[in-house]
């Protein structure tokens, strides 16, 4: 059916494209590139995007009202510019919380117990040929885990960690009065108090390379870093150096600085577990994210109230359809 025009730049989950025609007229361009915008797109009122949305592309649409972002993190959108223009930005929280938390725990276990390496030992016939896989030098037993970030996903990770009987602490910009865990006002202080650092913060200017050489050194030689947040939060060069020289013992990474490119130096290390940014990558969860993208658009144009606006753009539509 014909309705408000929604631009989809580049690739997005197919379910978004399947559902948009329920209420909207979909406009496609091959990439998030303002050069691909044509005059007949001037009436585009919304954008559904997965990944980066250049400010130039946002500004190419004078009637733009809403940007529906596929993902919890929305650092690829110039939200300050959107707010200045009165454009609401939405994301997809909650629906991927449990999946990402599950992945974080799996990545932690893989890193400590070297489970992927053990599976390869079996698959390569080395169990029969060479004997038992070597004992893992690390274990979850007795670990002191620090969470860098304690939002929805951080709390879900903490709930899972409690079942393992490990100690839990955290660092955030502001202490959470509802969290029963030890709080550290600085990241370096948290790192000094724990031996396992789980990173689950958004990619912002304040978190850029926050996990640096100083923080890694504070973790100590038994230290392990797990990152399921954003690759930009960890100083990748410092991490590689720390892994190479024994400053820390290991790392488990689902995100990287220059995705999908992973440094050869990381790939060559035996004490890392690496995943291709799959923390929320199940059919069930990605379908739920896609539904929330479309449902945000539908709610905006039909009721004037988006379901999950980001905190910087808590706007309402003046004239919802039928309002």
C-alpha cells in the first residue's frame, strides 16, 4: 500500500523490507550515500537503517521525521544533528538483551577454557593421534569479574555470572543504587580490583579507547578482556601488545575497531577467542529487532509516539495519522 515514504539505504534485515509495505512506500538506494539521492525522493519522511547513516544523507531530506536504527547502538547516526532538526531516532533495545548476554558468557567460557581450540583438536584427529588436549591454564573458578557498563545487557550478564559464583563489580559514569555489586568510580580502579573485564558500553567519544594500556596493565597477568560492546572502546594496538607480552592472559572479542577487518596480529595469537560480531545474530533475535524497527515507524506515523526513542530525541509527532 502507499503511505509515508521510508528510505532504506543499503542492506538491512529482510524482515524489515517484508513488513514496511504494511503501511509505507519503500524507497531503496544501494548505499548510505547522499550522492544516490534523486529529486523524486524529496518527500521521504523516514529512514530505516542498519549501520552508519552519514549526516549528509540525513540532511538530503527536508521532510525527514524519524530514523529507525536497526540495533541498540546508534553511534552511526549523528543524533545531535537529528535532535537539532527535531528528527526522532529510535533503536532496538531489550529484544536483543538476553541473546547478547548469552554470547558474552559463551565467549568468556571459550576464552578461559579454550573450547574452540579443543574442538579443533578433536576435529583434526589429534585426540586419537596425540592424546588429550592440554589442560586450560585458566578457569572461571575464583574469577573476579568487572563489568564496564551496567545497562540492560550488563545487568543480564551480571545475573548469569551470579549463577557461576564469581565476584562481580562494575564501573559506569553514575553509580546505580539498584545494583548490589561493588562500584568503582574509575575504569582503572575497576581493572585493578578484578581479573576479568567485560566491556558492554556504547561507542561514544567518552568510551573511545577507554580500555587502554593502563587499564590492561591493571588487570594483571591473569587478566582477561571480553568485548561485546563496540570495537572502538578497546585500544586494539594496546590489547595486542598486552596479549603478546603477557601483560594479560587472554581476550574474547566479538567486535573490532575496523570491522570486518581483523588485524593479522590478533588472528595469530593463541590466547584469544574471536567472533565475527554475532552477539545478537540468531534468527529469533534479529527478527525481533526488525519488527521493532518497523513498529517504531508505524507507531510514529499512526499514534505520534515512537516505541523506543533514544534519550536524545524524546519527541512526539504533532499530527499523527488519524490524530
